[in-house]
């Protein structure tokens, strides 16, 4: 968010995106995961949960745009495989969401998995396996994200090197295809507006 705000000439530190947690790739200067805790255990504030869901959506869009700018000479084919992650905790469960860009100008937010939080020690025998599976699936997904980031960097660096010997040649940029509208939400101003439009599971449509 800071990078995108600075690109718009906005330097007020109060307007930064503040997530409860994040995973930062230091050598690339970009995040690949955001985390929000919207309530204490077994509680769910509808407005707060919905606001955090929308806030993370724009946070992920910011990350998408930032990565497209960092590796702007890589291919969209590779970029379309990239998934960025969001961990959302509220009520009695943890949810794992991802954002991808399968086509130019299309940004898809998908719920990948959910796991119930172990609330009583005596229940740990029955609940530990799903919790471990959740974390292993997340770790595998993050590894895949890192692999794709590495491919994007390699493609970008190779093209950048070739362009040094062709100074008058223009080359397509990822930013021609990846230009999400980024909005900085204000909790006091926007929470009531998004209260009834919070996270929802996909609608199940049976085979007919």
C-alpha cells in the first residue's frame, strides 16, 4: 500500500495499510500474505469482519499491482499463475483466501480452506489433524507462490538485460494488463457501508 500511495504522491504515513500480520519477501520487497483477526474467540462482529474482508481485498490488489510493477517485463502467462494469500480469523475458525489474476483486468478472490480452532484441550485428538492439514496446505501454497515469484523475476531480468542492447525498442509491460483500482478504506467511515456484504462461501450448485 505504501508503494502505491507514494506513486500517487501521497506520503502521509497515517494512510498506510495496517494488517495484523504479514509475510514479507525481503529480497523482493513485497508481501505474499496478509493476516487479520476480526474478533475474539467465539465472537463475530458482522461489521468488523466485513470491513476487514474488504480491507484485505484492497490490500491484495495493492500487492498484485506492486508485483506487476516490480517484474513488469515478465510474461502475463506466468503472472496469471500467481496466488497471494490472506488468513482471516474470526468466530471459531481460520479461513485461507487467495487472490489471482487469471485474465487481464480480472481479479479473483477465492476461499481455499477453513479450519475450526481447537478450543478445549480434551478435543485435541479429534481436531489436531485438520489443523495440521490446514497448515501444510498453506505452506505448500506459499512455496508455490515463491516459485512463481522466482520465475517472474528471472523473466523480468532476462528481458531487461536484452533491452539494454535495444534502447529504442518498446516491450509490453505487465502494467498494461494489471491495473486494479486501489482504495484505502477508513474503518470509522466505511464499516457500516460494507456490513451486509461480508465474506461468503461459494454457492453450491448440484449437478443436474
